[in-house]
C-alpha cells in the first residue's frame, strides 16, 4: 500500500477547507442549472447568476425566451418545484437562497 503524505491533494474527511466551503455554496447554483438544463431545448442558453443583495443570496435563472414556458410550466408548477428543490439544496449547503427566473 502506498502511504499518503500531507499536502498531496487529499482532503481529510469531516474537515472543511475554504475551497470545499465555496463549492458547497455553489451546490445551489449547480442544482438549479442542472434542473433547468434537463427541462429546456436550448441547453447552451441556460445561465445561473449569483447575486448578493440586501434580501440575501439571489440565484437568477436565465433561459432562452422559447424555453420560458418549459421552465415556468402550467400555473407556475414547474417554477415552484424548481424553487422547492433548489431551496432544499440551499438548506443542505447551510445558506438561505432566493430563486428568480429572469425574463
């Protein structure tokens, strides 16, 4: 068996590093982007913008105008589901996130 030395790129389980902390908060944006890309026809036009505002952390989803109906759904059901799943990812990451769908 090969021995590992400190600093060889492996992380200690249970110890959070600054890089791990930033990737944890990106869990929200990654989740939102993944879900949106699975819904739309124009995958390359999906963009998630992360903003810090006085209201808190805001994730703004941008999609092609043709795909807006697919993301919102009938009576906003899909948009509501996107927000619910993404808020669950935010809770897991330990942050409060607001999800907006940009026009």
